[in-house]
């Protein structure tokens, strides 16, 4: 116990104040300096413009909360996943709710040799997602964990930090009101025959409220 | 060759009293004495005046709370094996010399550990930390090391002549000769090995027999001997039974710490780790609580293993008192210290894909992890398969959904509008899997985009087959 406590204390004590102030979660009114968020482009300029760092945050958990299947929620991610697999970096789908359809993935530009699919029960899914994130050999881990609790979310966020991987979690939009340790939360919703993407939380977001992005006409 | 002999005088006591806290007075009985007398006592009992040779009744009179136990030979052998496992980190050739000694070939390890003083320092420090009283001696031949450890703790001799000089001074009673030979030699007036070594060989053989002579040869390194090498076991199991039934999780911590320490020693010896072990808390002969302790990555550190086991035990509810505890670890995967690249910053645990793959399959089964392949077929069900990620060149550029339902299902409510289609897919008459369908991209009232079909030429009977997610 004491060893762990000491370790924690050390990791808290080591960084200097300047380093602490670099954290994207801290912004001082006096500074002009935008906190840096490491990110990878979403491949969609209008979405990049809405996200701090200009894309999906790296080494962090992102949540995509969607109202229904088939709103284009997975399409959001495809350009990034395609780019990763083409660079021979691994992408993992954990517990997808339907069969990921190989011809469509191929058409989206994904190199299927670097895409893996994990079938798992809900508890195993959270475990395997954490393992993949932590391992440091996966570029992105995408999970469908409908009933995940706050503690597990926190674990995933930490695992993503440890492995410097891009973690994306798909959940139902009913969870939008709950608190979450995720660095980025997007809501995909539909009204008047169009799909909108709304940034509901983002670490390091400077400007005020941005209008939702209109995705599918 | 340099053989080190470790002698554990407290082994019998430690084995019999595995779960006894230090402040409880305990006494071990003499092996096969007709009268029940005390053989070994712990400091707590000694403080109260209990001594070796007292009868149990006398000892009990001095100290009513004294815990008395007989020797447990099986537990002693187990403890010695445990110590052998721990020593395995210092030498590849360990041999057990029951009841209380271990022999290590240290000559080959000297360079690695930077000489004898550093090596013996590590041994002594480690054993002291484990709480084992011990004596250590080293000599060019194992029998001599064994004898010297009993008489001269801490002595090390590298040269045979020096070894002989030391052996000369050993009293016959401690020379390791059979008791009968010692008796015979003593009655002839011999006291020390020096005098025996000086005797002419044929006469000596006649007096102490071939066996005794062979032992003297082994002592002096004149006879070659094969020392059986101890092999680390492939799985780990340990059991501690309690005298009384223990209530709650708190009293279990002491034996638990011992067990996880033993597991860690064994892992260090195997150069392995453990990712899952089971604790079995026995309530009665038939009822028990089983607590699996799993971890994210293979571990081998004693403190970490204990911490994990402790949290699991504390969290679980014990519905009855515990009378025995067991620890099982069947799968001992290789332990990988995180790999470090010289230039790249390490990401996470620094596993490579094959290690992660192995870890996931080990826990979730072989079929849990899959890859997809595209297949050149027009039928949606056959246009993909689980495979190795191979793909034919993309031929069809018509939109396809990212999600395919495992089985098409009737679409209710029926689509609000048709966005594209129909696209007739008619194929497979040659292999019995023929289908004739008109596929449409349709929208629902919630704004979802779906891939649905109608039987060719029909206008109702919508079947949902995929989502444009």
C-alpha cells in the first residue's frame, strides 16, 4: 500500500508548476497561449475546426453518443481509421453491435489486415478494451459498451493515456447528461431529416458554444 | 566448482507453524521420543521460560497458551522446495539435502553476481527478509560444504588444501558419518576428522565400512558424485490449515502474505509471471469460497500480488469461518519486463501485437479475436468472411452499409422514404444459395439510413439488412 502511495505521490510531485499549467484542462485568463491538445485529424475539415487540436484527441477517451443506429455515427470515424490502417497501425473494434461489413470498410479505405474485431461479454469487453489501449500497440480502440459505469470509463481514460492510444466509445445518447471523464464527447442526433454532430464536452475547448455540425442532408 | 550449502535450523518449526503469528508462544515436539518433550521453541515461548527438553506438561505449566505441534514432514519438504525456488534465481543447479539443507552450485554464478561476497550478501539479505534463520558455507565439494555449514557458519573455502585444513578440525559427531561409525571411532579414542584421515585406508575401511569410507572420500573431494538438480515446478499450489476457525478476512492476511511471497519466489525462479490465480477459502469439507485474482498484465512482485489478493479477499463476503486457505496458479505466462526502444518513446506497456493477441485469447478463448476479409461475391451474406484481412480488389463501388445485420429481419415500421434503389442482386443459383432481391437505401422516421430489400419484383415484405452507421 505504502509503495503505491509513494508512487502516486511521486508522480504528482515531480512535474514543475510550468508543466502543470501546460495541462489542456487548465487555462489562465492572462495567457494568450492556447493549451495544446495532441490530436489526429478526423478527415472532415468542418469537424476538425470544432475540435481543440483539430481532431480526435490522442492518448484520451472520446465518447460518441448517438440516438439511433444508422445516423452516420461510425462514418465519423472512418477517415481516421482508414488513415491509421493504411499506415499499418492496428485498429480494434470491441464488441460491435452488428457485423462490421468488410466490403463497406474496404470501400472506406480501411486496410482490413490491420483491423481486428473482439467478441466479448460486457465485462470482458471493458477488460479487453483496456488491455488493447494499455498495450501501446494499437492506434485506435473503438468500443461499444452500452452499460459501462463511471469507474470503468475512468479506467479506459487512464489506459488510453498510458498506451497513448485513441480510444473511442459508442454509447446511447441517453447518457449525454451523465458526467464522464472522457476528454471529448460528441452527440450525434437527428432532426428534420438531417444528422447533427454536437460537441458537448471537450478538454481544452476555448471558444464558447459552437453550432452543431450538419452532417447528412 | 564452488558449492554453497544453506542450512535452515528453524525449518521444521517454520513448516509446522506456517500460520502462527510471531508473538504467540509455540513449541515443536521431539521427533520420535517416547515421552512428549519439547524440541524447538520460538522466542515468544523462550521468554516465558519454555526450554528444549522439557515435557509438554512442564512447558504448559509455564505457559498455558503454548501452542504445541508435532513435526510435519510434508510441510517441511514443501518449505524446502519453496526455498529452493527462491534460490533458483542465484544458481541454475540447486539440490535439496533434506531435512534442512540446500546445495547451490555457486561457481558458475560468481561472475554474474560479482564475486562470492556479493552473492552471499544477496542470499543472506534475501533470506533474512523472508524470515529464515540460516547458516551458509561454501567449499569445492558439496559434502564438505554441507559439513562446514553445520560447524562454521559463513566460512568459504576455494582451495581443496584449505578445505582439508578446516575439515581436520571438525568433531566426529558433526562429520556426517553414520552414527554407528562415529560410535565405533569414538570408542577407539578418535575425536576429530584429522585423526581419522591419518589412518591407513584398508584398516579404516574395515572399521567403518564401505559407506563410511565413501562419505570420507566425498568430504575430501576424492569421490565424484552426481548431485540431483532440482527442477522448478510448472504450477503453483499451497495450502495452509488453521488450528482454529478464523472469523472475517483480517486474520487471513498473515497466511496470505506468506503464500503470495512463496508464489513470487517461485515466479522469480521460473522467470515467469502470473496473470490469474485462485484463492480457495475452505469453510467445511464441502463448502468453500473461491476468489479468483486476475490482473491486467503478468506480475511477479510479492508486494503487488499480496496487495491484489488482499483487496479481493477484503471485498468478498465470507459467509462462514475459514479453516484452511489454498492458493492455486495453473497458468504461469512468461513475464515480460516492458521493452524499451532506444529512440522511440515507449507507448504504454510496450507490448507487441503477438503478446497482446496471446493475452486476449488466453482469457477470452480462441474465437474471441477475429479479422475480416472481403470476398468477391454479390450476395451480401457471402461478400465477407472471418479471415486474415485479405481483400480482392475493390470492384463494386455502389454504397454498402458499415453494419450488416447477422440475419435480415422484417423491417417495422416500414421505411419512411426510399433514398436510392432498387439494386437487384440475383445470384447463387449454382451453389444452392441463390437469392433474388431488390436492395434499397431507405430512411426511417428517426432519420436513420438503412439497407433494406424486397423480394425481387415485390412491393411489400421489407427486410432490414444493414445500417449506414
